[in-house]
């Protein structure tokens, strides 16, 4: 839950997703990546799954847009 709150706080305050290139937030990026892997494997359930889906909705809102489109 600590990482969940840290990621949500980062996304809401910076209006962007954590980047794998920024050393200060790389741990948040890898946490999201791992949680997606767990969710896709079907191991995540209940309230955790609902919270993570909420986080993914916010991540989609702040998704990086290709500059050429």
C-alpha cells in the first residue's frame, strides 16, 4: 500500500507517469510494471485489484502522447 500511495501521489502532483529513465522514480516504475505482471497472471484479487485498476486508469489519463501524431 505504501508504494500504491507513493505512485498515486507522484502521478497527481506531476501529471505524468513514473519514468524508467528518471533515477529518482525508477522504483515506482518497476513497482507498476511488476503489479501489471501479477495482475495479468491472475494472482491479484479483491480490493487490491480494484485499487490497481484505478491506478491504471489514472496512468492512462497521463499517458505520453507521440509528438508526431
